[in-house]
């Protein structure tokens, strides 16, 4: 079949028109007393409302020996209040056409709901009831504890979960980030109703509380309806978050997680990174995007497109109040695991040795700038950005200044943050796959430390 | 009780002389535009011994065309701040970008170049690399995942290996290995035609100017031969089909699969609402009984895979440790039997419908999803306006429709049942 000649000049890409400006959505922040605040981003034509209620807490506050406490406590919030049972809460949320979603991160617990605009008031009442008046019924505690234990067990068969487990254990040792966010089989089995109740009172019921509202609502009405409820929720400011414990030092370390039957190898390569509030975080994110944050990143073009070692690979600085991990993750063909690690290390060294060209950096910054509006198309997307400000105590105009902050990053900045925040000389390398095939490939990097999950539930 | 706003998307459907259908949906609230191209071809169009060809071919479309260099597709898109991807299913393959709106023409240039000028750039070397990538994709998603083989096996049971829905979209490993460049070229010439595609633009543009640009970029691509919509005949199901897979898993899991009406028929929405009413959310009958009250399962979910010749209704439940998988199967069967005789309470149906409607509107917040929905409605129904009337179609469904669906499509002898159990426990 012949194709007709083009009616346009196809030999060069079209010249773009002039860009239309984009501004991050306006929002107002209202102090409600009792160290509670309402952040409201109004979008009058949305027809929908999204709420995020952000409570102070999160797995970083789990006491030693009680990992998983924050996560289990949060999961119990919607399992019973003074006036409603677990069933009644679920039915009420679903009758609103919405959902009640409770998530625990390292630094916060977030209760989220999204409903049609006409139901916002009722949805908000339910959200505040669940956050302010949980009763932790004993039978629901037992049920969810069992469910969590089974979930921990299920993950022992998932290569990516094993890799993440060994990676955080290797990076952070027995400090809080070295323990799993949802706990270990041992720690969860020991959690009792009283632990949950106490954690709730001391931590989740304390200040500050942030309610983020995005969408179609009347701001004055919203302020009135949440003022009393939110202020009643908080009593005092909680103890400050414990200072992050020092990371485990060391040179290059190799961990083999033996899965003799594996048909592929899960790789994690990295080290301790920097806290979200670190002044270098934006520059480090640009660097990570250039290295492994998009399809045209160095790692993807090298390991996927040049070598065909993998289907996907990415790099990321984890955003936590404490120093989160810098992680490179991929699933690679087992017989190329050693070469894949060598290529990864080479890319890290190259970033430290020479600044990227202006063109490569420009491409990366334009990508991050361009996708920014795309990430706030939905109300949930707007809310997520506001949550990031709230959880990490970023300046309120953080997202207004973000484009300029990206623009300001230069090639020499990239080399500087690469030298400060990438450490190929103290990489932790985790490979989940058949030990026999992996050992000879990874021994050249360091003598492997082996974890056999079939014999040991947790890495040493 | 129903107080949700009815969606009302401004849109136009126009057709080029070469048969390309173009849907234009302007929305100028953000400086973004979504470009979404559906080709009405998927794994069901593959030769039986070449499963995975359509998907492997999708990978080749990101490897450059006559005027676009090997890795330049993503480069062009990402350097202006856009995102791009593609996906392959049984019936269709889609390619899409969301771009800053002043770069709309870039999207048109890229998509038209690979529609009209792909073959000069397709080489054996690129095929070899993508073959490796796809084999790793298969390992990552299927072979090296707990329960990874389950859907492949369930589809084999539900449709039999003589039907294209009985073969995996990603392909069997030996089929991926065997695919040749000539087969890729034939596939392209047969299906990647303007008269077998729908192009949707959604976002910040002037409709006439955007359509004129589409004409400039796509108008010169020649119409191809008419694509026959062969419907591979479904072999009748003459009784329950069962299998057990031993896998490296900790918890046993049961999969039940049934055939439901295909997406072109209205009947599949009944199946869809049935799944939502019975198994979505903590207060649904299946979750409440099996997961909460009796604690037999970790989770239970049901959904409909919306395919064209027939859709697949699936129920999946993971047993709690120590719970015999047979008890889980019996409990599921009990509910499905009841569903075939007892209408759900009005409040249960209302809950499911509201949840459906809210999440439908919730998803339509993004241009990418709106464009995808418009392409789908146009490919299957030639009627993009269905993006707004879809909710009405669900509102017309009653509890009796759900009973009728269960009685007609979810009978025990129509079931395919797959157990995935820990190694050594197949019994």
C-alpha cells in the first residue's frame, strides 16, 4: 500500500505556539483555634469535593518493639465510634457515593473522602466523627490484627516486597526507618487494644490538625461547619517527632535474598538520602529525574533501550521529614544482574564526574515544569500538593515558587548535588533472586550477605 | 436521592476523507491538551501461534518512524513537559499524550508520522531489543509474580485456547521469541489504518483550528482496505471447568470466571453494576459476609473485563491463613446462587449506583481520562456523546435486571474455577 505525500513539512517537529501561563490554584488558610487549620482550594464548577484530614502521627512515631502501631491504629479509626459500628460507618460512607480512605505514611495519617458537592456536609461530619471519636472495639482490633498478619505473610511471596524489606533494613538498621511501616509479624501480634487507644490519645488526637478541602463548596459555610468540630478534636500539641537516628555507615554492601525459583531478579540500589525539607531537595529531584525519573532518563535509555536488561527502571529520593532513602529500582533478567549493577554504578559516577549538558538539563526541567499542571488536574491532585506543604512544613507559597526554583537549577548545581547526595562508594545493593546464579555476578562488588526468607521471616 | 450533576461535555465528531474519525472536546480551563488515538486492533487479531504480537508491536511504535528518531518520541514529548504512553488489550491498542496546549501540533506530528510512515524506520535490531524488553515485562508481570499466571490460566479456561480471548495479551514466551519483522509489517499494513482508528483531542484548543491541524497532518495518509470485524465464534460451555495451579504463594486464592455480554451490547453494564453492588466496598454483601463477619478471606473483589465479543465477569477471593479454600468457594457460590433468585434491597442497589456515578465523574476530572472515554465510545458505538449518557444507562437498571443477569450468566455449569495454592498443597 502506498502512502500519499505529506501535506506538511514532516522533516522537523512543528514550531510550538506561545505557552499559556499556569498558576497553582489559589487556596486560603484559616486558623480555627486549638492548633487546627482549614486549607481551602475552591473550584466552583467541579461538582465534587475532596477532603483530606491530616493528623500528626505516622510510622516514624512507632515506639521500638511496636512497629506497625500507627498503621493499625489508623486502620481502626473507621471501625467503630460511640454512635456507629464498623458496618454503619462503611454503609454511611458508601451511601454518600464516596469512600473513606485512611492512609498511614512515615510522617502522617490522612483520612480522605470525595463526594458529590451536595453531600459535602454529611461526608465531612462522618470524617470528623471517625477522626474524633473512635472506640477501638476489641473484636475489630482482633480482626484487623489478624488481617494485617496475613498481609505480612502474603508479602513474603512478593519479590518487590522482599527487596524493599531488605533494602530498608540494610540502610537504616534497627532504627525506625529500618522497620516495616506496617510492622513485623512479631510486633503486630503483640499489639493490644490499649496500645492503639494510647497511641491515638497521645499522637493522633494531638495538634496540629489540618483539614484540606478542594472543590465545589461555599467557603463561609465550610468554615462555620468545621470550626467547632475541628477545634474540639485537638487538645494540645504532641511531643515533637524523635530526631532521626543516624544511618548505618559502611562501604558497598551486597545483600542476596534467595528465591531459588525466581525467573527474574528484583534489584534495589541506593543509600540514605536527604530529608524533604533539605534546601537541596529540588535540585536533587531534578538530578534524579535526569538520572531515572522519566523514559528518556539515563538509566532507562541505558538499561532498557540500549541493553534490554529490564522493562523498567527508576530512581527516587523518598520524601520524608527524616532522611528518606535514595532508591534505584528495577526487575532485571537474572543473567544480567551484575552488568545492570555495573551500569547503574557507572551512571552515578558519571553524574558526579561531569555536569550534564545545558540541553539535557533543560529537557529535564522543562519536563518537570510541563507536567506540573497535569498533576493538579483533579481535586485529589491539588489536595496532594497542599498535603505535602502541611506535612513537611514547607512555605505556604511553595508551589507558587516551585517553577522558579526549577528554573534556577544549573548544570553545576547538578554536579554539586550529585557529589553531595550520590554515594557510589557506599551503595547498598539488594538482589532478590536465585542465590546460585547471582552470587558470582555480585561478589565482585562485595561479599554477599544472604537472607533466606523461606527460613527466616525477617532479614538479619 | 440522586443529586449528581449530569455531565455535559461540549464535543464534535468529524471524519476525514480517509476514514479517520476525529473527536474534539474543548475545555480551556488548564493550558493542557490530551491526544488519544485508538486503533481498533488488539491481541484478538493475532494469529493463534503469535500471541503477544499486538503488544510487541505497540512497543515498536515508540521506536521512531521515518521522521522521528529511535528514542525521540518520548524525548519530544517529555522535553516540552508532556507525558506519553500506550497500551494493548484484546480488542484495541491506544496511544496517548498529554501536552502543554501550545504543543498540540507536536502530538499530531508524532502520531501521524507513525500512522503513515512507520515502516521505513522499523528494523530487526529495534525488534530484538524490544523483544528482550517485553520478555522482561512478561517475567516482571507474570512469571516472577505470585499468582502471576492466574489470569492467563483463567482466560484459557473461560474461552478455550481456540479463541483469541483464551490467549494472553502479553503473549506466551515462545511466541514472543518467534515473532518476525515481516509479521510486524503485515500486522501494520492490515490494521494501522486511518479508517481503523479514532483520534480524540480534549483540552485547550479552538475546535476549527485544531481540526484544520488534524487534516494537515493526517489528511494525506491513505485509506486502507476495510477491516473486517470477524467475531471469533465462542465455543459453548458444557459444564464447569476447573484447574489448580501450584505457585510460590503464601495464601490460597480462588478465581471464578464467567462470560458476560460484550461491551457493544447494553447487557455488560448489568454485569458491571452487579459486580459493584455485590462486591465493591466494605458494606457490600460479599465483603461484609466473607471478609468481615465470617473472616474467611483477606479480600474479595469482583469486576468485569469489558471486552468486545464477550466480557469476562471475575470474582477473586484470597483465603485467610488456615481457612480451607473449599469453604471460600462454597461461600462465594452460595451468594451467587442467591443473587440469581433474590433481588438486592433497594438501598444496596442505590449505594452501588451512587458509587459508580461518583467515581465515573471523579475519573472524568482529567483530560486524559475524558479523551480515553471518548475514543472508547466512538470506537465501539460511533457515539462519543455516550460520555454523558452513560450514567443514564446505569440509572435504568433495576434489582430485577441483576437477578436476570445472575440467573442467565452466573450458573454453576457456566463457571470456570481456578485455585492457586501454595506449592505442595494441590492435594
